[in-house]
């Protein structure tokens, strides 16, 4: 058994010792034992928030299976293609789970997660047990929680941001809560107030809408920590969020990528902050700026690499090109000034236009070209003018699979 998987098991078992009345250890143990026979196989796991989602997810991870994190936004077409890609056969031990017949090539890999917003049609990011542990410990240095703390899991586990919140909670032994009500409902806010939640998180999409619907006005209990990650949030919106918060609430802005198992840097927001700074680099992390002014990150939380199918992957070797163009201010702050041309953010979702172009070519059957400006995509097709309505329908379907609300 991988030594870092043993550490993961220890973290999870220690958590259950403290919170055995809160999560169902018996279910966790039963599912883990059932799935140990499929150790080192690829498993597609539906991450839609539901009863026992935490127990089931942890059981599959601790069984030694390699978990592909998906959700119900994946179309049937995409799921069928993933089954083919990973040589899969269906099982019925847990609903919505599929496992491969072939061993995974990298034993240290824990989970496969798509870059924020995409369905992993082109590739997944391989995160190791060591990555997960290191990332959680890095975050725990600036979000200080303990067994008396209460965290809310309301971001999908197949989003690197949401996944990291879960592992932060497990590592610090904070009590995990899941609210099954939509965040727009009165019940959701009452849940936070009643349980006195200490950590709430949100992407730019969520925070913009929380302000739009005056969500913060309904809070009578303000958490110790409120975080924002998953893309750039306008300075005026940050400032407005901050205006609602009492002095003892820490508003943390976090920067990172799925390829870094989520976190690269962070800072505590103040209205006088420069809006595009990335803040303090996480422990054990290192950044450089290359000759093209692109930010380069290295550290133990850098993921293993990309995987395209069971026989085709690219290793990072502990270092990643972030795709962000940066500069240094006079006081040494690293400021983001733009994005690599082939990457684009939409509502906090990162879209790789190279992946999009490959998918278009595969689905349409002819050459395509994709580029973008500030607010729209430009797609050139080498097809027939008479089939334009069909092309539009296929393109709309592809974009639905590539981009989600989070």
C-alpha cells in the first residue's frame, strides 16, 4: 500500500474517532471493504451533494481506487465516452459508480479531477495522496480550525475548491456540515445561522449572486472565515462583501489551480488592497516568472500531471505553468495582468481553447479554429453553410459540457 495512502487512512480514521456520531463510520467501513477488491482501478464517482456523499467518497479513496470525480452535469454522451476511455464496466454496489477493468498506471494517484468548469472530455488532472495532504496542510496554516470548528460543504467535490475544503476539514478535524437546500433559500441561511458555521466559501459566480439577492443581509451568525476563489472577483464586489462583515470575520482571497491541487497563494482582504495581487505563497511553494512573464509554480501540492486515457498521460514533475501573465509591483507583490491566449475564464470556470478546439473537430468531423476576445468566443468552421443550424446545436451542447455555474 502506498505510504501516503496510509497517511490518508490515518487522517480519515482519526476524524471518525472524534465525529463518529456525526458521520456514519459503519457505512464508510462497509463501502471501503467492498471496494478494496477493486484497488488501483479507475472509478467514476458522482459528486452531487446527497446523503452519505462524504462517507462514500472517503471510502472509495481509502480503498485504493482511483476516483474520477464527476457530477450530473455530465451528459450521457460524455459518460459513454469516458467509459470507453477508461475501459469501464458498470457495478451496482453504490449508485452512479462505474469502475475500469484495467489497473491504473500510477499507484500514487488518488483522484482524477477536471480543471475548473470543464468535464474532462480532453483530459483530467491526476492528484496524488501526497498532493491532497500537502494542500490541506498548506491551507490550515492560514485557516485555523480544530475539532470544535464547523465547516459547510456546499461546493461540489469535483471542483478542486470544494474538494480542498473537505480535506481541510478532515485534516483539522473540523465538524463537517452539508446543507441540502439551495443557497438562495431561507432554509439555507437558517442552516448557517442555527449551526453557527465557521467557514463559508464561494466562487465569483456565487458571491456576485449572493450580493444580488442580498444574501448577506440574512446572516445573523457570521463565520470566522469567508473565502473566495475560483477566478477573479471585481474589487468593488470584494469591497461590498467586506462592508457586511464584522471585525472578527476574516475575508480571504485565494488563488490557485486544479493542477496545484487548488491552492497557490492567499491574502486577507482589505479595501486598500491592489485588486489583482495573488498574495502570500503557500508553505513549501515557490513561484518564478519566466521570460514570457508567465507565473511558474512548484511545490509538493503540484499534481502528478494530465491523463487523457489509461495509456496516455503527461507528468508535471513538480512544476506547472499557470497560464497567468504577471508583473511585480514596487513593493514586491505579484500582480496578475492577463491570461495565456489559449486559456479563458468564464464565471470562474477555466476553459482551455485547445481542448475546446479538439472537441469541436471530433464532434463536427472537420477542421475548426477557436479564439476569443474579452467577452466572446470566435469559432471558424470549415463546414457547409447549409448545415449551420446543426453546427450551432452541436456547439451549444459542447459548451454546456465544458462550462458549469461554479
